[in-house]
C-alpha cells in the first residue's frame, strides 16, 4: 500500500484506496461482525487523516451561501455585514485551507458558528473558530456532550472533553430563529436520530435546508447508538426533512455530495425504510446478527450506497441493533 500522502482522497473527503482496501478488496464487499468492528475502529483516524490532506472545495449555492467540502461534515457558510456564519466547524487540521476558502468568499470576520450535533467531524474546529470570533450555537445536548469525555462504542473511540472555548455558549432545546446577513435561519431539534443532539438549519429566503447527519447523500449513514441515535429516529428525521423541502429547495447532507435535492432525499428515505424492514423481518425470524449479515438485507442498495465509509455489513449491524 502506498504512503497516505499518495492516496487518492475522493470528492467526499474519504480516501478511496483505504476504503477499497478495508472493505471490498478485503472482504468481497461483506464483513463479518468482527471485521466490521475492526473496520469501524479506524474511522476516526481515517476522517482526521483525510482532512489533514484534503483540499477544500467551494460550492456556491444561492445568494451569499456556499458549502466548504473536504473537512469532516459539509460546512455551510453565510457571508455578509453581520460577519460570516458557519454551519459546522470541520476538522482542526483543515484550518488554513478552510480560512483560505472562506476568505475567498468574503473578508468579513467569522462571528457565528452553528454546530448541527456534537460529533468530532462537525465540532473539532470549534476552538479555532471561537478564537477567530465566532459565538457557538447548538442544541443543549451538543453542549452537554462536549463538556465531558464521550465514548462512541461503534468507533471504539474515546473523545476527551473539549476546551471551554470549544463548548457552545448559546444553546436551545427545541427551536431557535436567527436573523443574520439578510437571512432568516431556523434551527430545529429533530429528537434523537443520528445522535440525541441533531438539528436542522433552514435558510428561509434562499430556500436551503441543512439536514445535519440525518442525511448522508449516496452513502450508508452512521448511527450513533452511544449518544441516543437509532434507526427509527433516522427515518423519523428523514420524513421530517422530506416534508420540510420542495422540489426547488437545495438540500445539504451532513456527508456525501453536498448539493442535493428532494428527489435524492426521498430515495435515501426509501433505502432506509426498506433495509430497516428487511433487517427487522430477519431478526423477528430469530436470525442472529451474523446470519442477518449473511442474508444480505442491503444487497439491492449496495452498489449505490455501500461504497464509502459505512459498509453493507456495518450498516446492517447498525440497523439490527435498533429493530
Ligand atoms: Zn455525525
């Protein structure tokens, strides 16, 4: 295997050859639960290493709103006289490339950072963005999780508590509306879905809707049972997302191709529901996790959704855990 610096980082920010090496090539596309656990352990390091090298790609959406792609979750940036508003912070190692990309949009200072949930690939950059001048806004459970050490069982990873400068100071429990740079931002709590801290961010005038990590565009999603996520919560959140948008809305996923739409979001919902039902049927028949994975309940979707980060076996296990 070549050194990491020679690896090809995909447009989704994941290293394609590591993905191939750890999933399809090693297993023929299918992993035993033990292999899936071992693979999951590498995800945090893989995302961090990928962000340390990946270029930041800028996608201009509408009006003064853009997406920065290549550092953990997709980062939305709203520019204007009130200062830059970031939705998610990415990985700290990307700081110089994120600043360069953001300064290419405008030279306003960063004044606000909204965290869509507590996960490291959305909050790792909180401290440096706060040092730049950003007040941090998030759901109260994001505040709670960042204040103390967290363990994500499925990543076999312990995250230390965050520095105080990285902890959100402006929190809410249900909904919050902000008027910034001529836009109305509606922040809304989902109830537990991907974690117990997920919020959507709707930008009304531009008709843009950020789904946080309740939506992974073209990739099986991770579901964090350690901090309250579960498959039916993901489906409930996705139903809410579909209901909240129209055919004209630009839909931003937490991961995957950052410019999406209602049709792709609906296909994602159908995938989640079908796989949930397939896995639930197998579990109700008394199949063990190993037997359920062997029955390939995701097979019809793997060519499209199973090629990055969360493999068919890993996703089957995440669904099995919650049905
Ligand atoms: Zn997440």
